[in-house]
């Protein structure tokens, strides 16, 4: 009997790869129905005010138009604001599309034109005439800093800053070495390849099958049933593939409401796809202004950390993310004071964007640490080692595991950090200045409660099912690997089903918790199948496994064999035949261990090293090399894991050098609302990205010993690049992106 291959920890190609490269994978805007109508959104032209008149006559008379929906004729939906709250909604009053005549941000949907074709709907939308009464607006965060406030209610799942420890102000005043500065990162939009879209397939009797761009099918389902007062059994959400989201798909966006509303009213299938322009009319990484003060003794040991952030939020919700907390746990310091406030501006509510809060807060902290190292004339890596945190001082808990020292060492060796000269502007080639910078990355290694089902057939085929999503990260693949190993099967004999609200309950795909949450649930369900199989095998007449426990057997190649004597085995088929079944189905739920949660803090860590070349005459910056050493527990699939980190690093390069959502404050509108003028990094901008995974034993964070990778790749990357730019030029840029005008100023 051949031994089965181990898949956990092996570099496997994506099981859904062929579907994607051949175009067979369907996304939200590609599903169809025989009676499909198309909706096109009309967006507001002002940032704040009131609609005084809306003329839809010409649009309604256009060929192929079925209906024009506005606030004046929309059907009745739920009355209470709480009915519009989704799984990750911040405190406040969720936005309600077409609710009334009030305009609260530029680009707000004010009408939906539904027609027989997309082209007809688009052309008719241009005929809708809207008259407004303008009201004064404010979209400049700097103008409302004096009105900043501590959020009255916490956003669920977002920890507020911990209480101050020690006396940071006194310690800072007494510290012989001080740095204090302000930092700012421009707002950014997610810009995934797939636009936000919803296709609602209407069936007789009012049942809906909804294909939505969402990072959690059950989040869309609960939103729709709540808003439209529909029974859960009549709404099924299917989202098998998501073409990138990066947080933009955590919350249902307004095209979902509009498509469902139109479908229910017209009693036919409706699709609404947002344009690239309209992709800039909902959430973004919030504008955040920070001040950081670090005090140290002459050996570089931190004596005081004071970090304050003020972030913009919408007029109707208190969006919150973790920005300053990282400064209380990244390094050892006994005197820490952290503050986080919000200020309202007239835009849509910001939205979680890859590692929400961490790239902002760590940009300030890691820039400050680099400035402190320069003031002390200490190597930046050495300064971090002198302040290495052995425990999470924010909570007083030990880290569940932490191999950041190893990441520093291996990353520095691979990068060649020891050859770095200390003085800025001391490395060059021709007219290019060369800079080397580094930074630390840290992100939560979370786990959420999740349920999964495993079904094994007598033919040796296994299906695992859970409602989680795959936003391009490789969820299908890692769940297949985990399931295959649990029962000793080939990956080809395993099918993973996800992205369907009818499947066992799962949280949204986000926070880098999917591998730990969904993976643990899938493994638990497969282990339950193993136990059932073994019980059947033990009851067989003259069974070679009659007295064997789970610890005494191995599951391999469709057989259960004694670990001590693999020749003594029972096939899955024979065991099931003995049990009188042709399939075994088990569903299990896993959740974080409350005991471990009370004692340990789980985090993923990174050591990021970056090389830049700066044209001294033109100010142009090129990132020519990045080494990112990651400590993230067990790595399920090194191939897809590496891609995850590379993607995060590219995000960080964009944050550092190119990405900026530009507001015209006179109009209150994002002006570069397309991917020609919103500058994303492209292939020509990306050079060598070297990813290292550090061996890290993790036994407390979750049953399978993994830590998420979706976000850690961006955290620290922008800071490392900014530090490299300083090393190259001697000019400290504290506002991202670092554009040539800032270097030539």
C-alpha cells in the first residue's frame, strides 16, 4: 500500500488556477439569467446639500428603459437604522441609498436607471437631471482637528488604545535623547481588479439568488434579509470568486441594495456594476494625522513613547481602526501614552484596507525609530534589538510565539545589511543615491469561530464545505491541502466548496484570520470523519484494527493502517460497507481557546529591508530590492504564501511612493477617480522581492498552528522605504507618498 503524500507545508499550485486562467471562473458581474435587466447608478454632483428636483422623464422615455428609481419612488424598506447594520459596521447610522433628498457626500447614488441592456441604462442615466441646494461642506481633515473626539462607542473587534502606563510625559521630559514629529499618509482607495457588482437572479415566488462581490456571503445574506424583511430561506448568496477586495468587500456596498431593490420591485433579475469612477464613491483608507514622540537614554533604550492619531470619518458613522496601539507593544517601554480620536468630514465612511491601521501607525513608529537611531548614531537594526519586546505590555500577556529576532537576523543576512554605511548620502552609483532602510512589521494572528462540513464517499472522494470566501489568496487550495492530509488523500480527491451562504457558518474573510479559522474548522470536521471511519473499521469481523485507537493508526491512500504495522489495514470502502453507509458526513465548529486568549497575545512579525535608488537631479525614487523575513507560525503552502507577501509588499510600495486619493476640497470630491491618474505600482515599478519564512512553532493561537499572511506583507514596508529614502538623500519625508516634489522642495 503506497504512502500518501503530505501536503501541509508543501508548495502546491492553486486548485482553482486553471479556472481563472481560462476564464471559466465566474465573478459577481458575470452570472446571468434569461430575464436579466441592467442598472446604472446616477451619482450626486455635490458633496453636501439637498435634492430640490429630479427630472427623470427623458430617461424614462429612452428606448429599453424599464424604471428609474429615486428617493421619491423607491419601495419601502426597513425603518430602523439597526436593520442596515452589517457584520462589521462601525457605530453610527449606516448609509441608506435613495433614503431621502439629503446629500451627505460627493458621488452618493441619487438614482438608478434600469433597462434591458447595460448600454441603454448608461445612456438613459445621462438624461437624468438633478437640481441641488448646496450646503457648506468640509473635507479637509486639518480644518477640523480642533473638533476631534474620542469615539463614544467602540467598534466591535477594534481595541481602543490601552490605558497609559507609567508617566510618559515626565519620562520624555527627562530623556536625554528625544525625537518628536508629525506624520501623514494620504487617503488611498483599494482599486481591486474586479469592480463592485451584484447580480440578483429572481425566481418565481420572490426567491433570490444573489451573486455579490463580498468577502463573506453570509454578511450579504443577513444584510439583505434585514433591510428587505425577507425570510432567510428565500435569499441565497453565492460568491465563489472575488477578484481582489483588500477590505473593500467586507461591507455590502450600495450596488447590492440597489440591485435587490430593483429586482424585487420589477420581479425580474437585475445586475448593477459600478464603474471605475464609482469605485471611488465609497470607503477608503482614512486620512490620518499622527504625532509621535520618543524619548531614549544615551544607549538607545526607550524611556517614553507618546503617540496620537486623529482620523477622518463620515458624518454618519464612527469608523475606527487600530493605529496607535502598535506603539505600545512593538518595543519594550515602561512609559507609554497612546491616544486615538476621530473628526468628521463630509465623505463616505472610510473602510478597512489591507492591515487597517497598522501601516499608518507603524509608518509613524518605524520612521520615528529610524530618526532616533540617527540621532543616537546607532544602527537602526541594533536600536530595535536593544528595545526588543519579550511580552505584550499593552495587555501584560506573553506572546503566543515570537521569532522576530530570527527574522531580523535572517533578513539582514540575506539583504547584506552589515555592509550599510551609517551616514546618509554616503552610497551612490553615478547620479543615483543609494539608500538602505529597514522596519519592523506586526499584525494580529487572529482566529474566529467557524463551522465546516466534511463528506467522504465510499469511492474515496472528500468534500469540505464552509461559507468563507476566497478573495484571491488561495483559500480553496489551503483548505484542500488541510483536508487531504487529515484523511491521507490526494489533493485531486478533495473538493473544497466555499463562498455560499447555504454552507456552514463562517466569519467574513478578513483580518488575516481565514486560514486559522476556516482551516481549523475543516480539519476538525475531517478528524470527526476519521473517528467515524475507525469506529466502523474496528467493528468489522476479524478486524486488524479491533483494539486500535486513533493514536495507533494512520490514514493513508484510502486505508486505515496500524502505525506499527502498515500491512495491517482496512480500506475506507470496506469500513463504510461494514457500517452500512455509502457516505460519512460530519460538521464541526471550532473557536479560539479562551484559556489561551486570556494568557497569550498572538501576533505575526516581519523584518523588512529595502533598497532605493534616488535620481539626485530629478528626485525620482526606485525601489530596487526588498527582503521581507516573516515569522508566521506554520506555513501551509509556501508557494501561495510567498505570493501573499509579495502582494503586500507591492501594496506597501504603492503606499510609499505612488498612491494618493486626491480631494478637491472646494468640490469635496476625489478627483483622480480612475486608474490612469490614481497611480498604482505596475510591473515596471517592481524589482526583486525576496521573501523568507522563519521557522516558528505556534501551539497556542489556533489548533493548526498558523498565522495569517494577507496583511503582514504591507506592514512596515512603506516605513522601510521612507527610511531608505532618508539614508539615500539625508532628507526625511514624513508624508506619504514620497513624490519627487517633496524631495526637490
